[in-house]
């Protein structure tokens, strides 16, 4: 069977992760990589035997014969890259979110539809084993209908201050809120009607990062469900896990609770600290990528091969991004905001 020839735009840590996964996949190969930092792009290319190296995504779109491209850039840079490759007939895997403005969201959707290509956004919590199990139980009807829910997905300060060089150009709502909102939409099998959010700022700004600290959001769904969503990146760096990830959902005939960070499956203590190693998100087993954040990337290749629908549709990604924009607006004006899908 023919292999899917992949290109990658963005050679950071996660771009390299994409390269590793495609190299592992029996039906994929990486043929091109692009990054404005040529030295970094060449390092990844050499490590994963990628023949084509570019510093301009437009040149890559013009010259490379890749079948699809993974866009692994900062979230606010997705639109122009996605449109350029869509216009060249390349399928798209876009790291979350789809885009960060309404204009960019609609620009990407229009380009995908006009060119008849396939596009998926990597909202990978749907592959998270405890959450996927919860979804199966809810869908079976054994718990009745979803009624209320709470989700907390926070990061330690290090993510905003050190891990990301561009956190001051983004928001925790895009970085983690995208996953939270998509998870809630998926669990409720419903669309967001109205949001009310409040935020706090100051701690990260004191550390030199000009971004908001935390958002607390109430979400009303069209069929009556209610959820609370917490997203921040000011958890103390001494937390045993980078993430602070909790979820509970109350249904009419039962409930489910998940602790995905302090999960009690493995705990390590040294003379210096206690640590809860990651075994769910992006760990490795015998030097191979294992974890749900990798399975979504593999699944993109699988769906291109078998032709079945992506497990996260472009419509899913669009609606989640538009709801996040409404949450941002609500936090700014201090009032509830209706989500307009438009």
C-alpha cells in the first residue's frame, strides 16, 4: 500500500514528535520539514532522515510533493499556512486550536471546502483512555443523560515562563481551554449556547509574561446541560505533575469522576521531591511513542489510509474555537456572551 508522504511546518519539540510518530507508522513517511530556524529544521531532518528542508512554508507548499502537512506552529500562525497548503491540495493536520480569530477560522474552513481536501485538528483528549471510557459509558445510556460537569485543566507556571517562547502572544484558553471545551462538547454531545467567564491576571506578568493567569467559565449547552471549566497556568512549579487535570460529570442516572494527573498509578519520591510521572499523555515504552497525545496523530494517518471520517471533524474544531472566542469576550466585558456559530 502507498505510504502517506507527510510534511511538517514547525520543528519545535512537538514538531519533532510528529516526525518520530510518522517514522514509526507503517503507512507514513516524512518527506519535508519547515522552520524559520534553519539549523533547528536541519537537526530534526538529520535525525529522522527527512530529505527536504525549508525555511519558508510557501516554498515548501510550492515544491514539496507531500500528500499532507502537519501544522505545528504557535496557534496564532495557523491560518496562512493552512490556506497555502489547502490551495496546493494538501490534507491538513493542525495542532489545536484551529485558529485564534473568527476571520482566521472562517478563512481555513473556506479553503478546505473549496479545495476538497481533508482537515483534522489535534484535539487529542478524545484519545485519553479514562475520558474515552467515560464517553463510551455515557453513550451507552447506562448513566442516563449528562446533566452537569466540571473540568479543570491547568498547567504549572513553567509552561508559560519557560516551555513556551510565545505564551505572551496566546492564552491558556487556547493552549488548554481548547481541549477542555472540546471534551465537554463531546461528553454532552451538544453545542455551547452561552458562556460567562471571569479571569485574573498579575502573577505571570510579575514574572515577565504578559498573559492572563486563569479563567473560570460557566458554560450553558443548548439542551440544558451546565458545566464549569477552569483553565490556568499558575499552578506552583512544585506540583507533582505538569498538569492539574480533574473531571467529573453528573448524569441523570449516575456519575463519573476522573483524576488524570494525581492518578495513583505511579508515584516517585526522591530526596528532593515527590513526582507523578506521566504515563498517559506522552510517555515512551521501549523508545517508542506511547500515550494518547500520540494516538491522535497516528489516527490522522489511519483515516487518510482507510478513508473514514476523522474522529475530530473540522466542524468540531470550528465550534470549539468559536466558543473559546466567546469565553474570551465574556471575560473582557464581565457579562454572559451568546456563542454565535455564524
